[in-house]
C-alpha cells in the first residue's frame, strides 16, 4: 500500500455519506471489510474515503491506500 495522503483541510463533511460508509464497514458478518464508492468523476469519492480513513485511524489495525486507476497498478 501507498502512504496515506494528508487529510484535505478544505473537505466539506458529508455527514449522511460518512454515516452510510461507517455502517457498511461495521457489519459484523465479515472478517474482511471493504466498501466500494462509485459515482461520477469529481463528486468527492476519494476525499470521502480519505476523510473516513483519517477519522477512523484508531479503529482499524491496517489501513491501506492503493492506486486503483487500472488493473496493473491495483
């Protein structure tokens, strides 16, 4: 994994989306937890994920930041 980028100080909190992301990752039935953020380019998916990772840095033992722009880098 790559080093986690710095948190965006200009991020505008999206409280409902952060709540949904948190609920998806707290499901007790999975040992591995993942969530896919999808949508049009430029709507803030990366910033939402980055903000979530910074907000929950004490929650998870491992946090990864992967370059997923294509199959080769992923």
